[in-house]
């Protein structure tokens, strides 16, 4: 093979694995959406129908699951955003090298979510380390009186997992901006008489607004569609949309798979709206940078 020909085909060969994975994803997506409309040739169903969607919108379990998923997604986004802003501000003022700051943020990101779930259970479970310490200090009557993270209706165990993982992620998206603008604008504002706190809330934070919102939307979409964390920590009597779809998919009646795919289609539609908002924010940011 000539060097010229090798140079031409090398990019396509490098793209081949990603293309194969993309085709598998698209096949599964199209097949799942088709099943949500009642098109399942393996079951002898070839005519599209909206019956499954009509059933889904009348199913109180789905409405409750969507509401609970939104509740978890909101609190699992709000608390990490607040924590990430505080972490970014603290790291910006910290007298350390930028590489060291980025390393400190990237370290929690390398830990898998399932490992964090186990850590939260070990630390905050009804018989976990914190409950035993509080019992030894006489603060609680017995270890079982400590509120468990497993099956808590408030979902505070799920929030702890997301805070551990998503605070560094959002901080990673904002730290570079804060470090750059902190030197250029903050010092000028302080010279003009503004306090450091006022400078942060009136100059630094507004300039990071778009980056924070973009990262928050990513976290919101992930939390809304998360499966493994609610599966281990959510209350058994309250399911998220992803869990409900999984349970319906596991139904002994294979014809119920179409209904499970309908639930997934509803979840895809919600995350698609989030993705559209994300791209709108990206385009707005590019336009602001172009006009600046």
C-alpha cells in the first residue's frame, strides 16, 4: 500500500470502531421507539398504535415516577451546583499550582458511581460507621435509630452520591474560567472599593453563569435517567422512570416489552428537551464570545 493511499484511508479506519458502536446505538434506539408505537414483528405486531402512550399517560405509577425523578434530578443538581461554586471559589483563592488544583478535582471523578454508593452505605447506613460512632458517643440510643440512606423517601443517600461525583465535575467546568477572570476583573473591582465577596457575586459568578448552567443541565439529565444509584438506594415503594421501565421490561409477558419501551420513549423525550436547552446555551455562549 502506497503512503499516499494509507494517509487517505487511515482516518476512516480510525473512525470505524466508533461508527460500528454508533450504528448499534441507532439500531437499538430506532427499534425501541418502534416498539413503543406497537411495532414488534417478533410478536406479530406490525401496525403502529398510540395505545401504549395512552395507557402510559393514564398510569398513575408513571406520573409518580416522573415526578419523583424530577425531584431527585432537581436536588441532585442544586446541591452539587452550590457545592461546586464554593469549591471553585476556594480553589481559586488557594495558593497552589493550577495542575495541583485540577488533580484534586479529577481524583473523585475517577471513582465509579457504584463504588461511591458502597462508600455511602458503609458510612451512612443504619449500621454504618457514622451511626456506630454516634452510638459510642451516646448521641443516639442505638445504631438502628440513625436514618438509613437505603430506602429513604427523601433520597438523601442518592444526593450524597451525586454530590461526591458531580461537585468535582461542575467545578472542573468552572474553575478555569474563575482562575482567569479572577485576576483580570476581581483585582480591578477591589481597587475600586468592592469587597471580595461582592466582587465574586457581581463579577466572577455572572461570568461563569453559562458554564455552570451547561454543566448543571448535563448533571440534571444524568440524574433524571440514572438507574443503578436509585436501584440501590431509592425506596422500594417509589420508583424512578428508569427503574419503572426496567421492572416493566422484566415482566413475564413478553408483550409488555412494548409498554416498557413507551416509558423509555417518554424519558428520551424529556432528556431531548434538556439537550435542546443545552445546545441553545452553547450557541448563545459562542455568539457572546464572537461579539466580545
